[in-house]
């Protein structure tokens, strides 16, 4: 007998599905049937120059609500996007507080020109530092991915558009929101595991012995020489005077030998950092006006000493209907920030992250006596050990713990963003909107090395100050006609936009300070350098769009935009870009309704073309010159060849998808296919050095990105007291070069060729270790006299053959979000992941030397080195003679597959009885964690690296845990 309670619209639903629908609760008891209303799925999304209903929109757009942004302890909103939008790749190449993630939407659209998306804030393109936007001020983020969605932004939106909508006041009683949080940060991923002091001394003894062994020196003699010279080679004896030669001729530590200290440099160069944030906003409104005013403070210390990011921000947003026919608004924001950023992203000897890794623990950071006790100065203080005795590979004469507190590595910024608009309503269906936006960024860099300690002491200290000023403004005038005629609806938009950009920079340096603790250039005697330059850019645009729908079922749209860019010559200055799109809201058809399956079903497709002019130079078509001082006389040298025929790079985007909702809207989803073709690629063509130029700008080839995107939003359980939501998104990507002017182009570790991607590794293939002698082996590919291909091996790196070794681009990316709400408790978690792609770990090679880098730290993997007793291994024989085995090859190429628990949030909202009596509307306490867990095979390396897949001694990602309170008055 069928239970009538499991009947929905005369269709029998099995008990499991009924449970999913919320018809029964977890105890199997009948409850009131709950349905997610259509208004919850037919959300209004922010799109180019307006808004649209998502289910009827012909373009591809994804949205992120304020709840998914405000609850993230991040200093930059770009780092809150990873794993939340299919087709969007957000890579945090640095964990330095205040740094920005690199974002790509639907792949890599160019080789040399920029592939960065356009940021639009409150409807107007934004040129300020994205750091200046407080996550607490954001109402929503829309990501426009296809041509229909982004083509109205023309060339500026060629790589996709990210629209940030800030909060506005709402009609009703004034509200005050207060949010304060405090937390701490540490490394998200443990660093590479190193050998101990005992292991290091025995391994280096082996390297010395193998280096001494030759036809003239026997193994016994080499062993004795290694024992005699070990301490001298490393410059230190941590075992004390009782063990002058701590390692015997058998390669083992002498009985009883124990290291007198074990100074892990991470303990003094890195720390558990604090994070403090306070946000306060006031908002309100009535029938004719609304306002929003916010204040924000953030102090985010870094895990590296003397690093951090401090920010003060404020925003005022006002909208008012001054007349029935006139609406005006203003949005003003100002941010002052200070980023303390010691060197942490390259191979410099003062890189604070690298120093903590490559100095072994037997080199002390405070000077020691022979018995292991600390040396003290006349005041009884510890004395920093600069390691003048250390080999150069162990950062001789460096101690960042001593120098960084005396140095300065400061980046100060003032960001001002002002927007204003006036909207005139001539008729109910005819409106004209004129807007103006200005972004002003003033940057000051202050880099000072002290004259007391470290490398700066040799030159009496030095200082460099840099100032840059970026001013841009955008004016737009848009006329919109929106009218319904019975079952017909049209929306027509037309307008003009002008963008102007100015950049100025000036920099100077001095040295030789006469007194310490004076940081400004005026206190230094010797003038070093003085440079400065300025650039301008202009873009004039005309745009139009038309949309039509019939019966709220059939939708078509078209748009066109012409851009004139000052980057190109007058003959090639203008580019015209366009899009067409259509959608069918099939769920409004009777035959679909009668199926009793779909609550919503929309099919959509679009196609269009956009341009890209974003080369690194503002004068792409002109010849450029460099000025030189020649014995006091000025001179010029040509630095860039003219390219008057250079023209727009073009992106052609195809999108097709379906959006659906079933089971009373408990399951909603999107499936989309995209194809993004780029032609006339802007590229720096390399030239022979003998010609005097390294490259010239040209339109050289074609590129294609294809893939699928999937989004699924589910509500497995929804009852009066309990709700569970699970959202999943993933996307696939294939990047392919389809045309080049010649067979292939080698660019660093990458090979550009037809059929490959822009990030294909082209490096020697590692074969392994010769079991007979422990030498490294790489593959060689040669051609014999008969023209046959012959594969072999070589122990000489210079003779190895470079071959393709895969791409750095992942094949699948995505995220899984789970949220639970039980009575007054709320819990959510986000897991982001990537499958495929490869990472070349050049950081790791610093710790994998064969013994030729005396004193530099060794990875624990070196314990598996080749010996006669261990001939079958992947680590060569140790020796003080270099064998180049850490040179770039597939040996240090690792899978990029990983998963990361990106965010976890747990909160409790006090029952209203507790706080209403004191005037509070809401009071919530919470704990959050960012980058909580990382699942990855290659231990020690953070899997979030640069898009090209090569590590570069970067600042590691941070795990941040915060506790906070939110209150609404």
C-alpha cells in the first residue's frame, strides 16, 4: 500500500527521495512539507551595466554571496574566490600578508599580454589596489565568464569580469553592525624535513671521502682525510673540544659524541603571528534614500619576522531620489595600508624564508663557546652569530634575525576611490545614467639596510625610496529603454565610455650613514641612483546592447562595443567586439510542467568576440629609446623596435549550458561547455642577441581553451530546526596552442608549439642513478647515420636532451562547500582541490645538493643516497665534486594534485531573549580557520604555486585561526 504522504503532484516518490525532499525528518516522523520557493532560485544577479534574473540571463555568470566572503579571515578578497566558482582559478603565489592571488577565468587567454580579469566595483571598472576593498563592505561578487556576460566591457573584459557590489543601506530602522576578531597564524604546510646534525656530519664525511678518492688516493687514505678535514670544511664543531674529530674513519660518530646545541633557524626567523580585525558599519534608509558608512581596521602579522600588513579603511555610500525623475548617488572609499615585506620571494641571500630553510641547526644563531654555552657582550646580552666561518653555501656573514629588526622593507599605499552617478528618468521605461569614477593610488616604498650589522655595515648602510602615483578615471553615459508589450519585453542599452590612465614614478638611493637609526636619504652622504618616468593610456569606447524575451520563455540578446586604444597606431587603433546569446526557459513550457520533474529548466548559448591590448608597454607600436650617461654627456640607445602593424589580440568565446532545479528546488545545478579561442596573439618574438634587441612585439598565433563546468547546489535536509546544504563545483580545462609562425618557441623551461599548452615543461628527462657508480643519469635522444632515433643516457647534464614533460595547468579544479545550521548553531566548510598539472620544485633542489654546497641544509631524502650497499636508488652518490644533478629536470617535477580545507567556520547566535533586552538585534560568537589542512603527496612544498608551475623561494601560505564576535544594534 502506498503512503499518500509520499505522493507529490501525483508522482510517487520513494522514501529515500522523500527524506531528501524534507517530507520526513531524521526520525521518520511526518513534518510539514517544505519547498524552496522559486524566488530563491530565480535570483537577481549583477551583470554588465545592470542586473538580470539568473534563470533567464543568456550569459554565463556565477555569484558569491556576502556570507561566503565576510566569514573569511583574508586580507585580500582575491584569496576568498578559490574553490567557489567553476572555471575560476585563483592561485595564491605568496602567503605574505597583503599579497594578491593570481586569477584566471576559463584558462589562459594570451601568451605575452595580460590574462588578468577586469575588476568592476559598483558598476564601474576599478583600477585601485584590490586590497583596499574590505571584505566586510561586500554585498556580493559576480563572475562574468562568457562573451555575452562581459562583452559590454570590450577589451577590458577580454579575460572575464569580476563585479564587486558593495553594501548599501536598506529601508527601515537604522542598523549598526560590529565585528571584532582576533587570531593567530602559522605555516599551512610544514617545511621540508631535514637531516639531523649527527646525520649531516656523517653524510658530509662521506661526501668528503668520495671527493678525495681517486687513482692516487686510496679509500683508506680518503677516509682519514675526511675525518681530519670535516670540521674545517664545515667551519664548526658542535660536539665540543672533547671530540675534535667527531666522525671516525669508519664514517660513524665517535661513541658519546653529542651535539651541544640544536638551533633551528625557523624558531628565530619565523613565529606564530597574531591577527586582529575590527569592522564597524552604520546603515539605514527610507523610501527615497539610503546610506552605508563603514570603518575598518586590520593588523595581520606574518609568520616571518618583521612581516605583516596593517590597514585602515573607510567607505561612505549614499543613494537618494532627489526628484521623482532624478536619482543620484556617491560612493567614496579611502584606505591607508602598510605592508612590511622583507625579501621572501627570490633566491637573494637575505630571503628570510629561504634562510630559515637552508642554514642547518648546527650553525647557531647566537655565538657559542666551545662548551656550548652562550657568549655574552659587556651588558650580558647574547651576541648574534653572523657565521663568518660558515661556507658561502650556508649564507656566510648573514643573520636575518639580527638585521631585519634594524632594517626597513615597507610598502605604504593610499588608495582613494570615488564614484558618483546621476540617473534621469524621462519616462518610466526610458532612463539615462551618467557616472564618473576616479581611482587614485599613491605608493611609497622605503627600503633601508642598517649601517651596524650585516652586509649594510660594509657600505655604511643604504636607503632606497620609491614613489609612484597612479590616477585613472572613467566616465560613462548610458541610455536604457526597458518596455513590456503584452507578452513581449525589450531592453535596449546604448552609451559611451572614456578611460584615462596616468602613471608616474620616481626613485632614488643613497648610502653611507654617519649615524645609526636614521632612515631617511637626507641622513646618508653618498648619492647612488636617481630615476623616474611617467606613462599615460587612453581608451575611448562606444557600446550598445539589445535584449528581447517572449512569454518569459524565449530570450535573445546582442551587444557590440568599439574600443579605440592608444597602445596601437592610428591605423589599427579601433577594434569592434560583439556578442549574441539566447536562452530558453523550458520549465515554463506546458509539456515540461506536465513531466512533474523540473522546477526550473533553462538552456542557454552565446558566442562573441573581444579584444586584448594589455601588453606590458603603453607604447606598443612605437620605437623606444634608453638614455645613458656617457662621460657626462647624454646619449640615447634604441631599446625597442617600432611595430606599426601591431593590432588587437582577439578572443572568440563560445558558451553553451543548461541550468536546472528538481525535487522542489532541493537540487539545483548548472552544466556549461566553453570554447575560448584567441587569435593574433600579442607576443614578444625573441631575436638573436647579435641584433641588439632581445625581442619585438608581434601578432603571432592562435590559442584555444576548452572545458566543462559543473555546479550543484543541494539541500538534503531542511526542517524547522535543522538545515544542511552541500554545494559542489568543478571545471575541466584544456589549453592548446593552435597556430604559431614557426615550429616552436623555447621560453625558459617552457616550449610553445602547436598542439601544446602555454605552460608545457620542456626540460631534460631524469632517468635515475647508475647502480654501478652512483652517477646521475638523464635521457639523450640522438639520430644515427641512418636517420633512426636512438635513445640513451648520459651523466653529463649539458648533453641531456630536453623533452616535453607535461603542463603546469591542472586538468580539473573545484570546491566542495558544506553548511549546517541547527537551531542557533551554524557550521560551514570549504574544500578546494585541483587534479593534474605539474610543479617544478626549484626550492627543494637547494636542499638536494650532492655535497658540493658545503654547509647547506640537506633534505632527509639524502639518507637514501647511492652507496655500494644501496645501489638501486634515486639519489646519486655524495661527493664534494659537483655533478649537476639538481639542475632542472623531471626529477624535481611533482604532481600538482592536492586538496585543501580552505575554510572552516563554527558560530553560535545567542537566543534573542538574552540580548533584546539590551537593544541588540543579533549577537554571534564564532571561530574560523583558513587553510586548516592540506592533503598533498610531496611533503614540504605548498601546492599553491604560480600559474607557470615553478617555485621561487616564496613566502608560504598561512594557516589562520580566529575567534570573533558579531553584533547588530
